[in-house]
C-alpha cells in the first residue's frame, strides 16, 4: 500500500467531556469528609449517640465512595488514549457510580440493624456535645453538596469528520452534556449524609427536651430507608448504562423511522448503546433492492448529533425492484 496519512479515518474515541474541574472538587470533598468523619465517630462513641454514629459511619462510606469517584475520573483520564478500550473510558466512571450505589445499600442495612439493637438496648446519650458535632457534620455536607453540584458546564468536542467509508465518527456533542453518573453518585452520598445529619439533630433535640430516647434509633431507621430508595434509583441508572440496556430509548425509534424514510428500505437489525453521557454508537443492518450505499444511509442520520459512531451494513435482495413511493 502506498504511503498515506490514515489519521483522518482514525479519530479519537474519547467521548468524555473534560473533567479536570470535577476531579479536583471531588478530591477536595474526600479530604473534607475524612476529617469530619473522624470527629463524628469519636464523638458518637464518646457520647453514646446512635444517630451520631450512623452519621459518622455513613460519612466514612461517603468518603470511600467519593474517593472511588475521584479515582474513576483519574483512571478514565489516564487511559483515554488506550486502544484496548474500544469505545473509550467513560464506563469507568459509570462503574464507580454502581459501586457507590452498592455501598449505600450496605451502609443502610447496617444502620437498620444497629438502630434495631438500640431499640432493645438503649444507651445514655450526651445530648449537648453530640448536637454540636451533628451540626458541624451538616455544615460539612452542605459544603460538599455545593462542591459537587451539577454546574451544567459543558466542554464540547466538535470534530466533524466527513468519512467516505462504512464507519462514521461525527463527534458533535451538541446534543447536551447528559448526566454525569459518577458525579451524581457522589452527590447522592452527600445528600444521604445530609439526611442522616438532620435526623441526628432531630433525634438529639427530641431526646434532650422531651426525653424521647426512642427517637434516636427511629431516625436511624427512617434515614436508612430513604438511603435505600435513593440507592435503588442510582443502581437502576448505572446498571442500564453498564449492560447497554438502551433499546427502549426513544432515539432507537427515531433512527429507525429516519432510515426507513428512504424508499424501499427496511431496517432489519439495529443496535444502539451509550459510549458517553449523551453520546451513542449505532450499528444498523439494512435490506433494500436499490443501489444505495452505506454512505447514503449515514447521511440520512446526519441530523442526530448524539450518534458519534455509526456503522451501516447494506444488504440487497435483488437487482430489479420498484421503488416504494411512500409519502
């Protein structure tokens, strides 16, 4: 083969937005929550507060989960040009989100078990001291939530490659940044920490002023149930992305309808899966009697910027067939 530059047909498979800002913020939250975790756990044992212990131990899991999120950003960035990852490294971040959701479930179950134990074996609580630590924990959670908030800041990669072959790489990410499941998982951990902090404060106030010692373990159980509900939603989102369960996405129907607008065209097989937050890869098998090329069908999908990698296969049934003149 004569020497030529094939770089035009070998674009990058990096479908991730630039995440340096999110990575730095996540590491900052790891440090912040680590210091608070130590203070809350020590105070919880010292003052015999189950709600405070639940807050502290959940913050420990939160610190681990945020650490996984930050590590996932680092790994995805480090291996972004590694060709062993066929469609980029975005799913490293999704995997971290899934692991965080599993960790949330484990922590919630431990909270329920420990709270039930406290129902049967109440312990004396140092209310005044524990309240101060719980309020500090809540403030830390509020600051962490602010750091991890979704800023809707999108760095687009507009790479228009006019490819004259069967693989189309149209890197127009103008369809929107999509949801960062890694950041979302970290944010859910912050929210659950905030919830347990509020529950601890309510339980401590109730015990201090009304003598409701049973409120402390009750708040632990209520907080755990809410955590389980949030974890369920996060598990559903991350599992869907990891298992490529995208064929119920409305985009599948739109792609099929767009292709079948061409006369005498039948979409025999269609596969679509996410390779980024809002970016999809598509493989389509088309049956027609007409001499349409794969490029013709790829051009038909040019109006879908979320399709960043399209492979078209054209199968012809016969040599002479009438074109279906449908409106």
